[in-house]
C-alpha cells in the first residue's frame, strides 16, 4: 500500500510501546495509558500509523469521560 502523503511504498512495521497522556492542566496527575502496538513507519516521510487495541481504547474513553465530568 502506498503512503497517502508521499506515495512511497517504503514502510516498516515496528513493535512499540506508546504512553498516551490526557491533555490539559486538569489531567496532569492522571496516569497515562500505555499502548503496546505495532507501528507502521513510512521511512521516506515519517508518516506513521498505529492501531489501538479495544482494551486500550476503553481506557482512553474512560479517561476522557472522567476529564469532562470534572
Ligand atoms: Zn509518506
């Protein structure tokens, strides 16, 4: 599949761990969500893609809900 940004096919999949933080001062004390996923990196332009697992999506949704409820 070609890159939507630069139309290159030069991509590599890497295992990764990503800490996703909730934005805003009100969330400074809130723990981040660690996502362990594969990331596909376009080596020509840096455009990357990550798929977040459903269990991690649930944690992100719950974190956003608790932010808007505060
Ligand atoms: Zn690209």
